[in-house]
């Protein structure tokens, strides 16, 4: 009973916390809301008239939406880059900030689900794909697996993060026997969401570009580059704008881990390219379309090379201790690796998988304005979720936001 | 939503469910609220929203749905449209053979198919794609041209390869569908439940023959051009946002007729019949001609055979 009352207080106080802020905070939230409004307007047209407002067609039947979805699954999976050092190795500097990884995962998953929802032709029938109410083709369809994996991972992160924050709010230590199993469970689950998403493409014999055994390993390697890159930048921002103490060593440790995953990611990319180009079978056309262009079509080529180049430079910056420990070069590296993976695991994965199509046709796909508008709306939603969660989490982490320290006014109101 | 005469979804939330089944009730209750929200922006009725997968319907429910659809189509196309749910014939598995040495690439099959199967005219949807290929290259999609448009066919140095659904015995599209909206019938035809498909297009990514088409926009079919004899799992008018494909004209073949493309072909390149009947023409072709399967290495086991008749 008492717990329920306290939890209610926690929720109410959190609400109160997110509605007041500095001018910068209001500006940022207003900006995100405006972007979301734009996304809704763009989506309404699509909802009315169908996916014809996108530039996807029968030849390239998945595009920008599914590309973003795939990339964001990787971001969500990357939370374990903090969880493992924090809980498996009990490394204190990271343990203090591990919850930020979970919050990032939650926001990324919200965006993932959003991208899936806007991509389907019949959003009114989304309940068909819901476990129990719908008719899930499990275990045959990998998309059914993905629905289950993503939602469970979302739930798990949500429960753990809320519980940890709530405990801190009530000034109690969390129950280890409850948290540890869940946190440890989140490690294989993070791997599984990305593996299942890779398998979704991987198992299609009709699409040789995806039908490669190292697709899932490549997914994981790239995820462990892009997700932490976001975290590194975020940690520095938090350090600057709040009293949150984040030790340099925590940041450098993450950066060091990233150097390994980045190197591995480049190696896997090279392995794939070698196999395709050296074998030079008919199936080489897909990777050719990506890196060299095919039959006069060069749309992806500049992006593909930009991705490789960014990845290489970022790897070097992170590998050399001197540039890794220099804030300027470290942040350049973060931006570069993020861009590199965004191209590689987004459009660079989806489009060459479908081009040329199964009957050899090349349809040049570029996202339409509707697609870009809807996508920015979803990104804004994700950022908003993240911002609001941070607004509560940071004071909790600082010990400012606890039941004991509730402002008298709030206490009176409750 | 209340100004339409159709039942509003929200009425179900507090009303009683139409069927006694507990599972159905949970589904209904769980979805009614969302239905109310969604039907607010469209003209979806409760029945449509809550309708279950074709293979879960009992006789009575199916009859009701068919009556509803017939009414809707008849009003929309201003002539009597029938919707049947003809079951497969026992002891029949359909097979198709196409003579590459005869096909001249005239695309009459494409147009006959569009007419027979009520494909959308705008945006254009066609289930058959005829590829013009180089004789020097043989069957190789990387040298195929689907948009050939010469004044006269066939063109010197080329041959023509029509591609449509291969009705695989091992269909990748069925395997990947997350909601069981597409399946293989006992007579070997893979069908789509247009009222259950969520339009995720996973099946399109999985199909090696480019056979599945998506309704990117609202399909338009002029009333004077509709073929009013339709099948539930076949050529009935489709809604937007769902996938469709060749069904070997189940509205005809399940009643012993030939598919429209077989009938129209001026060169007799197209052969069709029951694979289980040893005396059928299709069996003769398979047993006596030089036959090949397109993308055989993918082990999709098509029931669509290409052959060289002469
Ligand atoms: S588009 Fe429809 S039929 Fe195809 S996989 Fe998705 S739900 Fe199934």
C-alpha cells in the first residue's frame, strides 16, 4: 500500500519535474514538438492516400523507414556497452551512468516501433501482429520474432530503469536479487534484438546481398560503434549542463572499447567486399551498385564511400590514444562513426538489397518529402522521450530529486 | 464518425460481442477502443476492423462477410458483383508450363490478366511481367528489359520470358508473412487474404520472382471495366495498402476453366493442367520436353515450368 502511494508520488513529482525548466529546455521541447507536428502532417497525407506518397515502389518495396528502423535497433542494442562494464565488471565510474544506456535504448525502441508502424500499408490492422490478440506467424516469420524481441527488450529496459529511479527517489538501495538477473538478461536480449533483425533480411534466398552469413555479426559490430558514439556526446553535454559528475576515465574507457568494435566492423565490411568482388559471380551486382554504380546508376556511390571514409578516419582517431583523449578529435570521431553507420546500416543496407530487383531492374529510390517529414517526426518523438526521461533521471542521479527533498509546495499539493 | 450509417466501432466497446467465444471477446474488447479512434479518420466499420483471418472464419461468418462485400462492390461499381469462396477441387494440384520457343512477347496475356483479375488501372498493377532477353545471353535477368516497346515483336536476336507467380511448393512469401495473411491452398495456389494483410511487404522482399504487387495507393477500376464474377481469395476488388498476386485465376480454374492468360495466348505458348493427372497436357510437357525451373537453386520448387517446345 505504502509502495503504491510512494510510486504515485514518484510519478506525480516526475510529471511536475518535466513541465518546469529553463528557457533553453522549453525551447528544445517546443522545437521537438514542432518537428513532431510536421511529421504528423506528413503522415496524415500518407494515411489518407496510402504509401503512394513515398517513393517506394514494387521494385524497391522497403526504403527510408525500414532503413532508419534497422539503424535504430542497433542504437538500442548498444546499451549493453555500458551494462557490461558496469555490472559484469562492476566498474564504478560506468556503473554510475549505466542507466543512461537504458534510457537511450528505450528511446531508440520507441522510434523503431514508430518506423515500423508508418511503414505498414494498413496501420488500422496493426493488431493482427500483436501477440495474443492477433495471429502471429510464430516461429516461421522472423518479423514475428522481431515483434516479440523488440517489445520484450523495451519492457525490460523500462522496468529496470523505472525501478532504479524509483529506488533512488525513495532513498533506498535497490534489491540486488531483483535488478541483477534482469540486467544480466538484458545482455543476451540486446544481442538478440539485433540478431533477429539481421536474420529478418538474412534468411531471404531471393536477395543475395542480404543472404550472407556475416550479416548478423556485422549488425552487432556496427551497433557497438554508433550507439556508444551517441552516449559519449551525451555524457559530455550532461557534464557541462548539470552537476552530474562523469569521470574522464569512464568516457575514455567507452571510447577504447569502441575502437575495437570499429576495427572489427571495418574488417567485416572488408571481408564481405572481398568475397563479393573477388568471386565476381552474378551476385556481385548488388555490392557493385553500392560502391561502383551499375549500368549508369551511381546514386548510392558517394554515400557508400563517405561511409567507408568516415568509418576509417573515426577508427584511427579512436585507436590512437592521443586523439582518443583529445576532446576535439574524440567528438569528431563520434560524429564520423555515427554518420558512417547511419549510412551503412540504413539505406546502404536496404537499397542494394533490393536493387537490382529480382528481375534485374534498377529503380532509383530516393526518399520523398513525405518520408523525410514523417521520419523527422519520429526522430523528434524519440528525442522528446529521451529528454523527458533525462529530466527526471539526472536529478535523481544527483540526489536532488528524492521523496525527502520534495518541495513543500508539492508535498502540500499531493 | 457518427454521421455515417455504418455501425460505429465505439458502440461495440460497451455493447455485447457478436460471438460467444471468449478469445474473440478479448480481441474485440482490446481493439474496440483503438477501432473507435481509427474509424474516426476513415470509413472503416467495426465488422471490417474486427474481421478475422479467412481461415479462422466459420461458414456463417464467411457468408455474412461475403454478403457485405457483394453489397459494397455492387454499390461501388453499379452492377451486380458476386464474390464466391470456391473450395479447391480434391485430387488437383495445378501446374503451368510456358513455351519459351513460341512466346513472341506480344503481352496479350498481361492485358487479359489485368482485365480478368480486376487489377487497378490507376495506379497500374500487372501480375505478369514479360522480359525481353538477349538470345546471346540466355536466361539472365541482368540482361532483361521489361519495358521493351518496339513497333513489332518479336525482335531479332531476342526472346521473351513472361514471369508471374510460380506457385512454389516451397513458397518463401508464405514462410515470412508475420500474420499468416498468405498461404498455399491444397490445390497448390498461394493466395492472399486482402482483409488480413497488414501491408508490411515482407513477402515482396522474399519472393524471387517479383510476383507480388502492392497497392501503393487507392486502386482505381472504372465500373465499366470490372469483371463482376469474383473470388474472395482471387480477383475481387482490392483495398489500398495490401499485397496481391497471380492466383492462376482461381475464379476460373476451380471451375474447370483455363486461366485467362492461357486462353488469350495467340501462339499457344501457355499450357495448364492438373499435375496429379498422368494424362494431362502439363504432365506430357514435363515428361517429354526440355524443361527448366527459373532460379531452381533457391529450392522454391515452382509449379511453373519453362520449356522449349520446338
Ligand atoms: S504484406 Fe501482407 S501478405 Fe505480405 S508478408 Fe506482410 S502481411 Fe503478409
